[in-house]
């Protein structure tokens, strides 16, 4: 199948190139394509002639999985985003490609600095533009070097022939003097008539004179040619250098002007945004001072926006409302909102964003409002512990959670030092780069690891306990939806960046004595960074992978989670059946990175799927807009059964509370949209209030303060033992920055060692042993078909035996 390049390529050549067959579709099957491997990128073309102008596709080997299917087929996959099925003409050729791809993959990992995940589109454009400039610069430098070589060659010729010419000219001058003397002798001693008495034998000297004259002429001509060539080369060199120098000066000045304009633009936008934020706060204060006027305005807005055919129903019943309703409260929801505000509307989807209309039922068939566990928490009481299992109640398989006497935990940490830092001086050189590639000091962090932040998501784990008690699967999904929303409440007042976990770092927290669950997290991959977590309660287990892609654009930072969360729920009336639910987190954007007060916004859509019952909950996190009259931080959604019928409607804000209402009746409207009559909504979740003085302690909640408290018997790789994080917590930030640099360098050295071992094993043709986490194994999920890191149930046994001999030294 064509020829395969086996020679070692130069910098300008490809590492490998040749013909392979690529799977296209079921109609065309495998198609013959020309593949080129270079700099960790595998590209393909229809023919070798296209390599200089038309690329049909490119896949990055960084973080890719390369697997073989049979004698000639192999597959390249990149975290589920790209998958290429390729086929070689023979098994030998396939093995050559697989080895070459593995080597290229290891090299691409080696040149990458700390964590990965690039903004691919912007990065490719920047690399393409930079490559063109580098090629042009190299061409100019090569041309200048050529001209300089010509000048040096002409210099050698001038020196060589100039010296000879000078010696010959001196000899010729002496000869002219001597010859003139001979002529004078001929005048004194003329030639006799008989031929005797010849004065001097001139014939002896004339041939030497002719030879010398000829040599002088030749050397003189060569000297003139060399001088002319040298003068021309110097002129061309000077012209080229001047022309390119002016061009480079213009480019440099252009880049400088662009940078200055960008800085001015970012600062202007930040000031404008800060001004708008102050205007919103002022408007919020004005609305709080005029509650009755605001209420009337909201009611008037609701009536004016009511769709045709529903206004009569809305005016006939004070309990009926629509998805178009807005809360009559202030435009910015807050944890400090008054709890005795009686003007509460049930918010749902906007009419133009939904295919239905929601109305409150006026028939009296309302489901009574249930006081949830959260009501008790908000009244200042301790959260209740799940009741002991009743006789005959099935227990979640593999769960060994046993409650113990609650221990006393800390309620505060040392105050944050008042150390200022110029954020713009650090960030202005990082615009367009991936967040994990920016050397961030601890000044912008909080003394918690990302693994601990993931554990903080179980602050409202009672919602899962409530879901296990529900008899209605759709109501269960409503409680699960409230649980998935609850972790975002902390982002409304906490903007600190958690520490990136080191490879092999773990975090365990056993809260069975008060909350009835225990959790273990481990950083299972570094390229790409992936954290695996397993939490087990009395009637549920949560298994999740967390990975993210971050984009920094100067004024804001966007974080896009990539992992999937799995919930295995065993309801108390399920006859031993386990419900498997999955969801993926929404995106988070951090605003005012450069100027102004930092604030976060969560936005996007989330689908919670029950793979056992095929019920589904769809949530929409509405992004913040200054020009929108809607409630900020709003979340809307609905729960459907297997047939797609809406059974529950969910609404609220991700920083304050979530309510849900059961759909009791569905009818048609003149507008063509179905009208959903709902029962009285009930409160599913309400956020805990921030403890007093939290602003001095990184705005940590009471639970977050306890996350980094030292405990005995935990693994030596636990986040609590991380020195830079501990130094930051006690206020020694300079030492924390030094420790952070030391840990990063130690991690890079360990990574380089692993890469060298992998490259050696790949070169030798032996089986490549990838890094394997200690407490999690990668398995295929039966319902989704995706690979999932599952807990291997070995950690707690090792803790009981206090056997940590297998743990690496990462600190």
C-alpha cells in the first residue's frame, strides 16, 4: 500500500507519512488517504500533492488513546470528541504506525507544561499566524546569511589576489626602472654596423617582462571582479537589512500599539461593567424601598405578557400564574433576603423559551406543602441523621457505612492576611492562554484542594436521603435536581481558586457520625487532569469524574466541566431495585478578572437521566444579562416520565432556593401551547446562611472550614498534608508560594521519568504500562457505554490496617 517513510526526518520533515485507509461512513466504507504525522499531530489528505495546501482533517495525539482491533485495524480516540478508525495494508505496517504514534504521543506530552486543555480554535489560528511569521523570518535570515557568505568569499578573493597583484606591481615597477636603464645604455653604446659590439642582450629580459605583464593583467581583472562582487553583495545586504529592519520595526510598533489598545479596551470595559454593577446595586436598593410599587409593576407586567386565551383564567383565580411570572422581590437574589416576604411567585420557564404554560391549580387538589429537612437546618437546628434501617429494608450493595458518635469539629480558621497583589500585572501577559498554564500564586486561591471542593458538594446530601424516601420516581428526580443545583450556591460569594491536585493526591472524609456518608477522591490522571470520586450513603452512592476545559479571555474566565456524575439510588420501596441516574455540570464564568469585584455566573443546560425508569429532568441555568428584567441566577426545569409527559415543574435560583410543583392537569390553550395546572409548590432546598465573619476566612462556609482539618489515620497522599495549602491556611503565603513551586517541579520531574520509561518501552516493542491509580479502576458503564473510574473498595481496608506502603511520595 504505497511506500512508507522510515528515515529519521529533519525539523522540516514529517515524522511519518504514508498511505492508510480511513473509515468514512457505511456507504463508502474505508477510503484510501495520505497520512502525515508531525509534532504530535496526525493529518490526512487525499493525495501527497495536497500536503501543502489542503488538509482534510487533523487529530492531536496529546491525551489520545491508541488501540488495535485486529491484524490491520487500529483506532485513535481523544476523550470521546474525535475517533478515527484506520486500517493498514499489512500487520507489519500497522505495527510501524502504532509505534510511531505512541512515540509522537509521548513527545507531545513531554513538551507540555503543567495541566492541559487548550482553546483549540483560537490556538490553531494563533499557531498558524505565528508559523507564517516564523517561516518568513527564517527565509529572510537565510537570505542575509547567504549574502554575508558571498561577501566573505569575495573578501578572500580580494585578499588572495590583491597581495599577489601588489607584489607583481612592485616587481613590474622595478623592471621598468631596469629596462629604462638598459635603454640608456643602448644610447651610450650603439650597435656596430658589422653587428658586433651589442650592448645588452635585451632578448633575455623581454619574455620575463611579457609574462609578468600578463599575470598582472589577469590578477588585476580578478581583483576588479572580486571588488565588484563584494561591493554588490554589500549593497544588497545593506538594502535587504534596511528594508527588513524597517518592516520589523513597523511590525513591532504595530504589535505594541495593538497591546496598548487591548489593555485600554479591557480596562474601559471593566470600568463600564463596574459602573453597571453599581447601578444594579442602586436599583436593587431602590426596589427594596418600594416593595408595593414593585409588586404592582410585576403584576401589571404579568398581565400584559399573558398569552391569548389565558388572561381570563389568570384574572379569575389569584392562585393561577404563568411561566412568564417574575418574582416581585429585588432583581438580585441573595442569601440575606427576608424570609417573611409573603409575595412569592412560582417561577418557571419563559414563555418564548418553553413549549407550555404553567398555571397554579384553583380546584383545591393541591398537594400540601411538606416541611423538608432544609427547613429544620434554616431554623438553626442540627441536620437530622437518616433514621436506622427498618427490618427488611434493603441496603445498598457494597455499602458499609456505619454511624459513630459525632466528634467536635473546628468552626474557624486563621484570618486571611491583608496582602494586596496587582492582578493585571500577572494576567495581561496571559490573555488567550489556558488557565492551567498560567503560573498562579496562592494569593488568588483558597486553602482547599479541588478534591475538597468536590467533597463540599455533599453539604446538602439530605436531598438524596429525601429522594430515597420518595415513592414517585419523578419526584425523586426533582430532589436529585435540587441536589445538583445546590453546590453552585457557594459560587455566589466565593471566588477563590482551589489548588490543582497532584497526580496520586487523595482526599477522604468520613462523616458517617453526623451526615451518614463517607467520601474518597483521587487525582487519577494528569494529562488530561481527571479527578475520580466515590461517596456512599445509606441508600445511595455517587461516582463522578471531574475534568474541565478553561478559557481565559482577559475580562472573564469560563470553566466548562467535562466529567459525568453517576448516582446509584436505592429507594426504600423499590423492592431491591437500584436506580441509575447521570448528569453533567453546567459552565461557570468568572467576571471582572482585571478590574472590579469578582463575581461568578453559572449557565447552560443540564439533563438528569434515570436510566432505570427512563424518566428525565431537564434544567436550564439562565445566564445573567444586564438588559434582562428576569430574576438573576434563575434556574427552571421540568421532569418527564418515560412517555415524555411533564410530571413536575422545577424553579428557583441557584444561590437561594429551589421549589417544585406537581402537574395535576394538562389542557390546551388558544395559543397552541399546552397549559399545565400545578399543585401548590413545595420548597425542596434552601441555601444555608453564611457564618458571621466569613469574609475574613475566604468566605468559607461552616462545612468548608472543616474540610482541611487534620485527622488521624488518613493516607499520606491526603490533601490535608499538602504543605503549600497548609502554609496558606495559617497565613504564611511567601512560604506557600515557594512550596507550590517545589511541588510542581517535583511533579514535572516524576512525569519526565515516566515518559522516558514509556518511550524506552515503546522503542523496545514491549507492552506500555500506563499509570494506574491506587483506589480506582477504569471500567465500562453498562448503561451509558462510557468508561468510568469506579472505586475498588480497597481504601477503607487499608485504612483499617493502616497499611499505606503502596502510596507514592508526592509531597
